């Protein structure tokens, strides 16, 4: 596969030379509140492994992955390795000194070919706590598959102290530093450093996507350097923070235009609450929908089959609900419904599964396919870790406890408020007539107007790009829409002077501890910034070569356009391995057409390892 930017293998080739060995990698001394803490060693210890003899697993918990951690309570990682990849000698204190066993195998993998997987369990862009204890049950599926499992602690928008914050871009910066640390210590940590794969759901799916597109981006350099991340190996050659693959379930991403895409895809079809007639937010919703159409046309994404540029066309009513992009999005909805008909045996009862992030421990809630499957324990974090914070990126939609005995009965339900989906019994296929019909029936909004950048800065994503615990405006499109319509908005119900565009302008100029403003940080966290020629970051990073994107098509947490545009942009960029699907009858969860989410992920990683 050829990319327009250098390939991952080129980006990571310098990692074969390893730094000097040392024993300080698990040093946990130091005052976390001190700005002058003793620097940590970047050398991983090969002499302090612990060993689970029953299950044949070597593991280490609590290795600092940066020399100057800003948050010692987060910036450490844990490593879990199948025992076949190491030869160990027990030390007097019960730990083990190991060397890599080049002859050991687990299935098709060896110590040098095993994939390395990294969970990103950060719902709502929250923190991922580092591990404090070991549980085999949580990592068993990965160990049995022969994978190396690396769990990094990551800061998030819900952790702020007197000495550090978790606002963007620190979560991804920490993840990049952890990847660099593993490559710096490649001689001691088994696994294929050219086959590192991140995986996450919701905010974690979003950050997995950002990680996948932003490899080696210079935007992150000052942040990484401030932490003392491993920038070069012992020979002075550059290290890479690019990954080979990204598994993204329901990625809540592309936040720069998320306010606008939400109103175009969902909000404009509703007239209650903040979208009620006479409110300024109803007018705001309509203008945001128009702004999204302009943005979509500027992206000039192409149909992967025909090569046609996908556009939205303005109707006589001034609404953009026609054109080749509209048709393409409708075809995605149509495909999802027809896949459901292929996969489902009636009677059928909707799962109503809703997840803020991947499960913890052995009792993770199920996602999975209609009628079964889901995410088993350990999908995101082994026990001993806690998901950082609890902001759900959106609210849970209304549940449906009906058991539909036949397909015909189910379609009567779909069309109860207006006909939009036609079922053909002879072929067991369906045709979706309109986006509005689908959305009104199956994708009701769970967010107010200003879904991601709220007019009062109260939305969780305002804190993602905020200043510590204080939210900041970050969506340029919202500031532009308000500035252009401020006088008209001010005459409508609910308007407050605090919502004026001047607040956006001042917020955008706010700088963080590295001296970068909000606009800079938003670019860092926007996948299309790296993938699309309308952005300055185009072709200035190493993009992962393998992607698997799954989403519950019914979720009201983000627009369908979010995931569709990500998949389109990846394909147009030149990424040949993009496995994208929407799953009917599921919402915000680890959605799969069939089977178990983690088993499917493990199987996918095995497939890309064989390529």
C-alpha cells in the first residue's frame, strides 16, 4: 500500500537500535506536586518482571514512560507479555530477570512478530487511569492470541490539579509518549514495533482516530519535549509515534465542525426544546446546518467507487438536502438496514445497549450485534484501572422493549410516523427514501443546539479544549455563524449577551502552558486536518495503514457524517485498508454486526498482521 506521506514502516524504521539498559524504568519516587521532581529514566527494566506461572504471563505495572512527567499519577504504563516470548530467571525478591526468547511462539506469532495493542478507554475524552494491579481475566483474550498488551495511563479533560491539566492535547501527547517509550525499549519489550494498534470507543474511539492520523506530526513536538518523551534512540535516530492501525467504535471526533454536522444531520429535523420555534437556538441550528453544507463542499470528498466529488446542493427552500453527498450518505443508511436484514432472524428485540466507553474488569456491558455479542470483560481496561471521569458524550436514547415477531411488523414500527422505509418480502431487502424519515424515526437528538461547543461553554468538549476545569469556546464555525447573525439572534427568545461572538474570539486566543492557542489545539485533535487538502496539516503526518471503524447508526451522540467523512477521507488519502460499517438497531456502543467486539478486534489485528 502506498501513501502520499511516508509509510508507517519508513516512519518506524529507526526504532531497531535500542537505548542503554537500566533498572530505573519503574522508579515511583518523587512528589507529584513538585515541579522540580527528579527526572525518570526512559530505560525499561528487564530485571523486575512479575510472572503469572499459572497462565504463563510476564507483566510489569507502573513504568514511567516520560523523563519529566507532569502527572506522575497518570503517566505510567503496564506491559503484559505471553510467557513464550521471554526466558526468565527468578530473583531473590520474587521478580524475574528476562531475555527475549526468539524461538517461542503463540499461534502464528513470535516475540518479534506479535502485534502490540494499546487500549484508549477515555469516554468523553476523560482520563485513562494507569493500572494498579494485575488481573489475568482482563487480558486473557489478548495473551491467548499471542499479543503484547500495553496499557498507558493518559490524562483527560476530567483531571486538573495545581500543577497539570488534562485538556487537549495532553491525552494524545501522553499516548504518543507511551508509544515512543515502547520503541525506545524495543530490545526488552517483545512485540512488533511496526504493528502497534490502538483501540477505543466513543471518546476513546475519537482519540484512537486522532492517534491514527497524526503520527509524527510536528504539532506535538513541543508538548512531547516538555515531558521528556523519547524523541531519539541511543544512536540519535528519530523515534516514531505513528501506529499501524486504529480500531474506532463510535468515534466522537471532527469536533471542529461537530456543532454544524450535528444540526445538518439530526437537529434540523426537530422542533422541540432548543430547536423550538421562536428560540434563537432554532435559528442557530438552521444556520449551522447551512454552514456544514459549505464545509462539506469545501472538503470535496470523493465517492470511493465512482471518483465523483460529493456535494450538497441547495434546494428552493434554502435547505441542503440533495446532491451527491446526500445520496451517498443515504446509501450508507440503506446498506446498514439491508445488512441488518441479512444478519437478523426474527423474532427480534432491540438490544438498547448504551456504553459511555469500553468496559472495565470482567463485567463489561455488552455491545455487539443485534441479537447477541458484545464487549466482554477487559475490552478496554484490565481490573485495577478506573475510567477517568464519567461524562457521557451524549444522553441515552429512548429504549425499545418490543419484540418484533416478523419483519413486516418491524417495518410497520419504523414507518409509524410516516413512510420512509420500504420492505420487499421476495428479496428480503429494503430501500430508505429519505434522511429526514430515518432520523425522525431512528436517530433522535440527545444533545441541544451547540452540541459540542455550547453557547455557555458548559458542554464537556468545552473543557476538552478548555483551560483547566474551565470550558472555552473552540468551534470557529460557531463563532462565525453567531457573528454573522448576532443581531437577528438577539431578537429571539433565550438570547443572552454572553453568547455573543466576542466571547469566541477571546477564547480562541487563549494559550496553554506550551504557548499554543485554542485554534492550534483544535487542529491537533481533528482527523481531517491531517487527511484533507482543505486543511494546513494535509500530508504532514504518518497515517496508519489499517483502520476498522464501527458505529451504531442509531446513536444520537454524533452525526452519521462524522464517521462517514472519516472513512471517505482515509480512502481518498490513499489508505487501502479501511474496514467501515454502520450497525443497524444499535446506538452508542461497541457495535458489531455479529459476534463479540473484542474477538472481532483480535481477529482483525491478526488479519492485518498477515498482510
